[in-house]
C-alpha cells in the first residue's frame, strides 16, 4: 500500500498505529512537547503499543480533526473525548506536526492539552 502523507498523519493522530508502522523511518524522532522525546522506530512502535493497550478499554470520540498538508509537512489538529471503563471523561486538544522524507515519517512534534470539562 502506498499511502499519502495526509492519510498517514491523520491515521497516526487517530491512534491507528498499525496502519502507519511501515511508514515510520528507522531514525524517526517523536517530540511530545513538555513530556519526552522518543527516538528510533523501535522505541516509537513500543510507545504506540503501550498506547493501544491503554486505549483498548477506552472509548474515543473525535469531535474535531482538521488536516493541513504541505509538500513535506502535515499538521493534524484534533479534539477528542476519552471515556474510561469507570465512565470518567476527559477531553484533549492536540496538534501533531509531521515531517516526511522519501514517503516516511521522519519527525513528529506533538502538543496536547487536557481541556477542563464544563
């Protein structure tokens, strides 16, 4: 499968990690601003697998997902509600900036903020 950068970026931001796995560069760098920087495909894949395990029991509702694509960069802005098994709700606004080279994701910069519930 040969996916467009816009499709890959949106899939990753929507937690569809298996779809994007073949398109991660070996030397990928994922900067989770204010948290950590993950370097290397194996480490990024491990982080994604941890996220998948956590999300297995969580209902995710994307309320907004806007994609802006350029030649080598794609930006995905999203707003999502997460409901855990105890029915506790959280709302997260995020922005992921993807850089591509030779059809692969080489860098991701992620900003995420939990929004107070009203």
